[in-house]
């Protein structure tokens, strides 16, 4: 954990809050709230928490305002993560010493440190370097499915369970046949394959294999 020098301790608001133009909470309001706080600790920390939230909201708004749409790109992700990291540091760091100059030596929260390492790892992709946490886990049983596909399949299973309960089907298979028929009537497919009852049964059995604590009707 790296120690850094900051000009103020945790919980004490900066003398000049660098809020963006058009901020939702004014600098005067934050400073007034701090001075009016009767207690210590949480009472004094709340304005800083509001400041961090303000910084995050304004930063994200600036990213969105610069584009007609916000696509999923590495540049946008890095910008968003940096905004979050920098806004949370003053709220989460720990003071470990005070210098004769009045400055404070602080260390960042360990999770913020890991977030910064992840930001660096994403940046390294542009230089052809892939950190181990970003490499595909080829040994995983569901490696052929993207996270989006896994979420879709979970939604499909949830749909069958809801239909079974709502319409009183006695078995999972009966509800699966009903849902599969409706899916085919709507022209929907799963990765190009028409839906059948077996589609849902295989998904159910696979989920149970991955997580023994999950229970579905077996028939």
C-alpha cells in the first residue's frame, strides 16, 4: 500500500472544492453543512460523501454529453473508472502521519488500490499487454458462453419457473413445453436453434450441475 501526501485529513472538506460548473450541490452548501455539523466522525464525513457523489455524477454526465450515444469502448470504461477512483479517494483514504508542514500522509483504501491496478491493466491492453485477470479462463465449463448469454439463459429458466407457478403446471417439463411453443410462435431462437422443451431442461440440468444448491422441479 503506497503512502501519499495530502493537504487535509480524512473527513475534512477541501478549502476549495473543485466542483464542475452546473454542480447539483454548491460549494457554499457543502461548506455550510460541514460547519453546522455538531458532531464528529460521520457527521463531518457526510459532506465529503456528497462531494464524492457529486464528482462521480458530474464526471459521468460529461462523458455522456460528449456523445450522442455511449458505446461500450475501452476509452469510455477507463474514463468512468478513473472518475470513480479519484472521487472516492478523499473519502476512503486513511491518515497515517502528519508532516511539520501541516500536510497529511495518507494511504488509499486497499480496494481503491486494486481498482487503480485494474485501470492500469485495461490501459496496458492498448500496448499489447494482457494482465492475467483479463485473460479468458479456458478451463471453465461455460467458457463457450459470454456473460450476456449466461444472463439470457438464467432469464429463460426464471421464465419457465414463473410460468409453472402462475399457470399451475405440475412439472418443469410441462412448463418448458409451453414456453418453447410460445417462443417458436414468436419466431425466437436460442443462438439460431428453435426452442424445445429439451432446451430448457438441458439449461436446468447444467445450472444444477454448476450449483448443487439450486433446485428446480425435476420432471
